[in-house]
C-alpha cells in the first residue's frame, strides 16, 4: 500500500512536517473566549515520590554539607522506613538501639503499631520495620555531631525550638521537606507524604514492578486494593500518560502497520 503525503486543505504542496513539538502550524489564530468556564476537576495529589536516585543522593549531600544532620536523619529514615509522618516523628532512640556489652547496638528490626491503623482497624497488628545500613549511617552521623548525648527514651527528631526535647511537629516536618525541594529546585511536589511515597516507588522500581511486591506494599500500607497503592505512589499516572504517548494513532510522521491484519482461528 502506498503511503500518500498529507495535503492540507487549500494547498497544493505536501506538508513538510517540520512543525515544532506542541505548536500549531501555519498562521492559525484562535480568538479568546469572553465567557469561558473552567472545567471542573478533582483535586490533585499534594505530594509526589522522589523518583531519581541522583536526586535522593543530592538531597542527603546538601543536608550534610549544611550540617543539618537531624534533617538528613529524618530524610533517610523517612524514605527507608515508609512510615507515615505521624509515626516517623515520634520514633525514639530505643526503637532503633538496645543495650549491648560496652555500649549500645542497632537492632535488626523493631515493631510499631501505626497510629492511623490503630484507630481504624478492628484487629490491631504491629508492623515490623527493618533497619538497614543507610539508616544506621544517618543515625551515627547525627550522634557524632551533637553536643549532648541523648537518652534511649529521647525522641530521634527533637524540635530545636522546644526546650523540653519534644518531637518535631507534623507542620515542622512538612516545612523541612518543602524547604528542601525549594532550595534544590527539585521537580517534585514535596510534602510529608513524599518520604513514604519515595519508599514505595523505589520498592516497586527495584523489584521491576513485581506483582508480589505490590501486594506486599498494599499490606504494609493497609490499602484496600492494589489500585489504591499504585495511585498512591504515582505509578498509575505515569503509565496512563505513557499509554497516550505511545499509542499516537494516525500520526502524520509515523508509519503505521496499515497492511497488517489479525487472523482468528478456532482452537483445536
């Protein structure tokens, strides 16, 4: 089958197809509408995961270079534990450390009864959180740079404006996360849920989108469906957008398989 050149209406010459991306060709002018009503839309998610590993390293390096060791610990624990900020901010040193001969040692894991699920689930279950090398490194770095050695029952993330060694408030954590995004001009909507979503996004990415990992995340997060989990971590939106871009039916600069056909056969 011959592929015919596209001829615009009213013009005898074939279209050169050198149209800049996302721009109209020719001298098309659309007059503005005087009574255009905005389309009703649902609210967008207020936070996104940090999808680039380079950006994750950049954030940690930025915080360390500026001697913000507490904030670096908050960031590293947040993206490695996947806890809601309501639980993350209330962690204590005794959750991660235990007494050992000659001092203290990191635990392998610790249980936590998440605040939100405690109030919504009929059957209460603890979630087990494993401590990895990234976490131990961030905690050790923080302890090496503080003046006063904390006690085991002290909060990990102490408010600098609170003389009673109280934990950071949710608003303070949100301000820290958003401030990091603004300082580094990161291309993400940053908020407290960014930490938890980053944990989930990279769990799926490193598992090559294994369905078993998705089911695991659904269970860890207490979601009612895998669709809710995908939507939460932002994978669904990416895949929907890519599906539109890949389809591209009828594109004038893309040769389609016009001569192909599908043959149906009865099963033998």
